[in-house]
C-alpha cells in the first residue's frame, strides 16, 4: 500500500476528493470502521420465533441474525465451514431447528455449532474434529441490543454498545417512548435502494439543513400550494401535506434549526416539523401516552426536539415518525440503503398510518424527495471523480459553533460542523490503520 497522508487528505475545513472515490481508502473503511464498530443488524421483532433469520452485511462480511432455541439472538457469519457456501440465500425466513448447507448437508445448531456431517466417518483420522471451532459457523465477536435494536461488532475489543451510542441512544428511546407500552415492532417490508455514490454523501446530507429548500423546492412549493387549497376548502389538510410542504421553508428558517454533534460522528438535527396536530386521532393517542406514563413524562416524550438522529457511519433514525435508514456500503461509488419503518405497539392505527405515509412519501425511492437527493449524490460522485478540483469544502460557519465536553452545537443550522465532526470520527477510525501500515513498511 502506498503511504496515505491522512493530515493532507482530511483537514479541519476541507477533505480531498479521493476520500470519496479511492478503492484503497474504501477498503480501509470497511476493515477498520464497519468491520470493527457496532453495526445495526435489525430489530428483534424481525426474528420472533425460533429459527427466524435475517441476513445482512457488516462491512463486506455476510452475516445472519437468528433466533436461537433459548430465545437469544445470535449473529453468525453466513458461511459454511466446509467449503464456504452461504447457508442462507434469502433476506429472511425460518431455518427450523438449525442450518443445513445446500451443498453437502453439513448441519448446524442455531448458535452455529456443527450438529451433523453426512458420512462423518470419512473424517476419521484426519485433523478435522467436530469439536474444533473450525467445524462450526463463526459467531460475531460481540452482540448486544438496546430497546430491541440488535447490533453486532466483529471486533472483540472497543467500546461497549452503550459507550459507542452515547447520547445518540436517544434515537431508540425517542422511538420506543412514543409507544404506550414502550416498544416498537418492525414492519417487515423494506425498501432497498442502491445509491451510485459514496456512503458519506448520505451521512452528510442527513444533517445538511441548507439543501432542502433548494433540492426539494419544487416538491415543497407544490405541496404547500395544494395544502393551502385543501385547508381553504375543507378547514384542515392531512398531515402528509405538511411532511412535504415544510421542505419549502426559507433559508433563514433552516438556519435557525440546530444540529448537535457528538463523539464518534453521531449527531442530531433538531425538530423543525410540527408533528402534534389537534385532530381526534392525535388527542386519543396523546391520552394513551398520558395514561401510561403520567402527564409530565408523556409531555417530555412528545416534545423531544428531534427530527432525526445519525449514528455514524451508517444509520439515520427518524424517531418521531418511526423511520430507520441503514447503509451497507458496496464500493467507493456504490451504497445499498435499507429503508425500514416501525409500528408503535399499543398506539392507534391512525398513528401507524402517519409513519407509513412518511415512509412512502419521503423516504421511499419512488418519492420526489428521495429521488432529488439521490440525483445530487450521484452528480456529486461524478464531480469528485473528475479532475475539475481536488477539494470538498466544509468551511461554512467554521469557528462559529459552540463546543462543550466534546459536543458541538451549531449556532447556525446550516453550519458544516456536521461534516467536520463526522470526519473527526473518520480520522479516529482510519488513523491507527494507516499508522500500522506505515510502521510495517
Ligand atoms: S460447503 Fe457446506 S456442506 Fe459442503
Ligand atoms: Fe434531502
């Protein structure tokens, strides 16, 4: 590997374009970020019954999350120890009481341990022993969950899940606390979109408050026009118009929304959408929360100022509307995103429909909102692959943010402190790998 000068590539106010395009840097990201840190695997309601499984990638590693016989959730490499064939070939399903390889029928318990091998006598006298871990599926080094959201780390070392999440764990608290029983359930339908851009475009865009009134102007303005017409003729307009019309807020309005930027690159974009109308469905729902938690707690839960929470380097959780988007990078210019939404257990159906509207109107690949973002990122990738310039600028409001105990609060919603903070984390992941490579050389 040629020496990588990280201090040159990632500077406090600008980043070299190769960080978005270079295969060697992408490989370092996979090995030293995604394949070491805690990665979201799925929600426990995706694997309710014994043998239910869900496949996913952690970095470049194919994994399977499965419900074991003892009800625990395991995360294993989706790989047969015989000749490497992937044991589960679909996104999800039920594998019964164990895994059976489709190639030569080696079978495994749900915790990955080998169960049986056909004609096992054929191994007598060889160095393959059934009690050797190499005869079993390999588990992720660590698995943990928070409020039903399951994570795994392929590294035995590093911070605990709670240390890693830090303040960003509010994403899951905020989502679950909005249920009268404190729990959510996944809606088992996921949009999968391949973005033709580097994964960092998505992560930066999530807290980029300058772009909505530009990128989403046509959608926002059209929605506002119709929303006003409906209000005039019917007295009120359904909330879903508001989901789209707020994108047309002015620059000044966006600039007044705060971002909070945490260690590890996580962050919050504070609320800017009014999501507490006074229609009968909302009144009924808020009544259920008050009954469950008491007036004061319910009010605290309903008035948390969050639009969405980013868990760097791959997750965006929009807790007030029960949405979750997860990135699975494929290459420097290719990123798979999974778009999920959740149902608040114990909440009225009308409240679920609001999450469904948002899922389809804003986050689905079929919407004008997501399509406009995707186009920007693809065009961004093309620009950074060109020789038309070497740098990506993150100068906006530099020096104008307030930093307290490692947390940066933007004094302008459109401050690029978001990206500066993400790259601080990026460097912390990548620097030890680069130093190790240099010392070997
Ligand atoms: S590869 Fe799995 S049993 Fe042979
Ligand atoms: Fe956008």
